[in-house]
């Protein structure tokens, strides 16, 4: 594929104005909505093949969330597109000031393998709402799902409007050499550096959705059975291959033993009879070997089983973990949860603030003072009090990182904003032209200016 030709065709189509009309944008969102519903089985089959993801989890974490976001955009897009009148300074009389949204243009959306449907289509529908064209690059690590997305999007959109590019690093590198008007990247911080460097060549604005080690704190006042169940949910989900997964646990030493027992009970409830055949697997052999090696960073308190033949690692709770151990040096991206005990929550806070700012933070407590202390001390992308993961599943709140965990945000109106430039415009009347701003400046004009601008 000639990527230069592809981008130029999209730019020509964008400059024709065909993507700007409200009716067009709504019709494209509805096309995507219908295509997702019609191809649910295709997506389920592909995700089963790539990640052993069951249909219920596909709907809960991928297809269903995209459909919910589509519904939100279709409902609110007419209001988002309207020009917004703002106050005009008296010195500009007579005139009207307004903010006018316009699409950036040709967007590149690079999505990862861990949630290949959600993290591809959520940014795409933001680009569609904003009136952009888009080149979509799904991950090569989930080839069946990438092929399904290429088929679905190729059947409903012409390539000069939305094009899907399959392939691996070679295609990624070639795309990043092109001049886009916006780049939306979801993936690892290491690749995020490359994306930002390439974007700088053309001064292209970027959104980077990255990751990091997201901490969980369970204090002595927490509801331990609920905390264990909800943290286990966050670790079992997609086999821990989630950018906002609970990565490591600070547990108050007075409740550690009880938490361990409740964590095991939660897993027993999730997988009756210990049958984990329906649980997601690690995406490929390389990542399986990396995550498996991290089991040696502590003592297995719960789980620990592995099956190399199908890249399976059981949900595992590790005890006796040192801050300096290998599992604390990298994002786990797997179903292993290391526990570190504490007695003073200040120890947890000092550790968190001395490391790169995480994408998420989770605190389990019934102490409002502890809650306020953690929230006022720790910087992170987003998170939950007394739960995990669920803060990302709403169109009414932006989702994004801070510092090393990313820049920019999306979901709901923030997705529209991400792919939109807001123009500030003053429309001046011609029936009156006050001379106060024109030379020569006099004492009278000076007094008027100070009156207007004071």
C-alpha cells in the first residue's frame, strides 16, 4: 500500500468538505453502530481465537462499551457542533465573539492488542464525530481481530474516509513518516516516545494513552471481602492485560491474612470447581514467558499455575515481595498481583509519588480522611474509591493519563474535543468604527482605553 497516496486521498476528501455536515457524521456513526451489531459473532470468534476471550467479556469490555459510546455521541453531537457565543469586551463594540469547532483533518489512530475492538473504535468514533477522516492501524498481535475490524470497516466506509492498515512494525514505521493532522496512539510508553518524536517532525498534535504501574491500597478500615472480590475482578479481566489493571497492592498488615483468604474465595466463586478453561490467555509466547518469570518475585499465596501449551497463567497473589524485586520494576500486564504490607499509609504515598505517575490508582477504605489524604497527595490519570477499572466505562468522564502514563484524554465529549480545533472568531460590525485604537494616540484615546480595559 502506498501510504503517501492513501493520506493524500484522505486529505483531498477532507478538504472537499464532505465530512463536515452534521447529517453525514450522524449517518456514519449509525453505520458503525449497525455494523457492530450485525458482526457481533464475527468479533466474538476473532477474540476467542486471539485471546480466548469469552463472548460475555467481549460484550462487557469491548463491543458493548463502543455501542454505549456511539449512542452517547449520536445523542449529543448536534449540541457539540454548535458555535458558542461568548462575552465580547466593550472595547470591541460593536461585534460578536464566538467559538467555532472545526475538525483537525486527517487522523492516524494506532490501537493496541489488549482491547483491540474498544481501543480502535472508541477513538475512531471520536474522529468521525469531529468530522475527520482516519487511517486506523490495529495491532498485529491480535491478527484475527484486526482482520475482522478491517472487514467490518472496509464494508461500510470508503478508504478515502476511513482506511484500515493491517501489519506490524514495518507498517507502523511507514505510517509515522506521513504527515497527519492528528495522531492518537494507545500502547506502551516506549513506543509512545517514538510516536511523539515522529509527530514533532510535522508539529502534529498527539494523544498518548500509555500505561504504568497502577497501585492499589487496602487500608485497615476497608470492607475486605468486597475489596478482594473487586481487585480479583480487575486482575482476572483480560488476564490482567489491561492498561488500568491493579498492578501492585499495598495491604495493611493487620488485614493481609484475611484479604488473602477472601481473594482465594473470590477466585473460587469466579471459577467453579477450579475450571479456568474460559479465562483469557496471554497474547503470545514472548509475553507469556515474561509474565511467568515474574512469579519468582515472591512467594505464591494464591494460584501460581501455568500452562505453556495454551499460554495460560492462573490469577496469582504473591506474598513476601520486595520493593526491589523484578515484578516491581515493570508493568506486569498479567494476572499476578504482588502484595506489600504497610503500617503507615504515608509509606505508600511516598512510594507512589516518588515513581512515574500511574494511569490509575485504587483505594479501598471507609476512612474519609485517608481518602482525602491519598487524593490530595498522589497524581494519577483516574481511578476508583472502593473499586477497580470501572471509572473508564462512562462517557461522562474523560479517560487519560498524566506524565509518563500519557497525555490528552477521550470518551464522550472529550473524544469530540480531541479531534477538534476550536477557532476563536470575532465578527465586527461595519456601521461603526471607533477611532480609539487607531493612531495617532491622544490623551483622550488613552483615557478611553484605560476606561475600557481597566
